[in-house]
C-alpha cells in the first residue's frame, strides 16, 4: 500500500490547521493553565471553539500569537510542530527506510536552528555541539554519543511525540515500520515514555488508512508499545472516557502533578479527542485545544490524525493560510502545501 494523495493532503492540512489553532494559546496555557485558556476563550466569545482563536488586545495570545489569530492569518506561521514534520520529510528523502538516529543528529545540526529547540531537544542539541567540539580537537568523527543526548530530565516529555506523525503517513498499513522509524528519531532526545508516545502516534497514523474502525487502528497502534508502559495505560484510560463531555477534567484529575509538557497526559488528551470527535474535524481540534496543556502540539497531532482518517476538513480552516507554510529550517523558508504533499507521496512510494 502506497500513500494516498488525498489522505496525505488532509493529514498536512489537519496538522497545520490544528497547530495554528493552538499556537496563540500555548504560552497562556503554560502560564495560567487550562483555567486561563477557558477564561480567555469565554472573554473572546469563542466557546465552543470551532474556528481560529479571536485576538483580544492586551492579552498574552495577542502578544505571542497574533499572526495565528482569526482575521490575521495569511500563512501557516513557523512552529516547531511543523518544522519537525518537514524535517522528517527531508530526512526520509535523503535516507529512506535506512534512517538512523545518527542521521537524525546530523540533520538537526545541518537544518535545525538550536534556538528553535526546547526542553529535551535543546538538551540533546547541547550534547551534539559538545561532541562536535571534541571531534574537532581530536581530529576524529566517531559519531555522536547518543546515550548522553537522551540522558536529560525532559526525556519523557512531549517533544518526540510531535516529531512522529509523518513516519505513519508514509507507511500506510504498516504500523510496525512507522513505529520503528519514530523510535529511531525519538531516541536522539528521549527515553521510555517519551519514545513510547512517539511510536504510538506514528503507528496509529499508519494503521488508520487500512483499519476497519478507529478501535481497530488504536488496538494495532497499542500493540507497538509495551502493555505495562504509562503511555499504554494513558491510552486505555482515555479510551475508557471517550464521549464524556467532562473528559478533559477527568484527564486533569487523573494526571494531576504531571508537567503540562509530559508525554503521557498529552497523549491521553489526543486519544480522548480522537475517540470522541473523530467524525467532526472542528470539534476534534477545538476541544483538544480548549482543554489546555500543550495546545499547539496536541491540536496538530489530532488534526493530522483526524484528517488522515478521512474526516472532512471545513474550508474555514485551510482558506486563511492559502497553502503557504513557513518553516525555520535552514534552506527551506516558505513551502507550498502542494509541494509538501507531492514529496510526501513520493517518499511513501519509495518506502513501500
């Protein structure tokens, strides 16, 4: 099975739109928590959230996400949730299914600005730069110390999860292959639950196109991670409360004490939203983002998965950014959606 251009286009559209929806609320969510997000959306008259976030002057979203607010959008603005997806495409174009963690390290140093990394990725980047200095002094290039890269206090946070989607897009019907590619990428900066969450998302994206139901796709994805992992338990809990209107509150109670950037609580939110609203794109990304935590990351992941599943994406999500996708990667700048779709389909064909 090769990549279906329609599904891959919808995956890109869904991921970009979900990211753009969540981006203005990200800093607000970290500073004030879910209550702050709810208060802002109530003030803006934007609940239930079914369109891009309105801009309210003098607020955190107006300061940190103006160009992603309703009426201010002219393109998909640069964001790490999009940079990493484009970077995965570039790496697979160069290395295909042979992609290794060492390849990912070299791609970061070549393409990814250090200032555009956060938490586990920034810690891993620091080690890569140290390695480069040591190699320069010693006149050797033995590769990178990957154990040191992933030995950081953020290695079970959400970073690897946001880098995983495209590995599933290009491996339709083969969740094991997708999960393996995601693990190779994730291993540069993450361990344990951080890697499991990435593998699950990639496997789910690969399973969706040829599964008879969402439940079947979720089961196949769950089979790619350890059953006794916290990530697997998070997915099971989220599935058990699918359809509950107070799902986000149940998730907050269940995962009380975890960082808003941890992998397992955000994975649970993604799973709950997907199970609850998989047939309504606007509700899926709207309820995900309104729930708080890592708003742009979760909006992007849910949007991509719901789009990939074949759910129609209303025009008001894609029209404002007009197929324009900005990146912060070296040598890329602004890209076009049509080009990204064609290149992703080509990579899927090569890997198949």
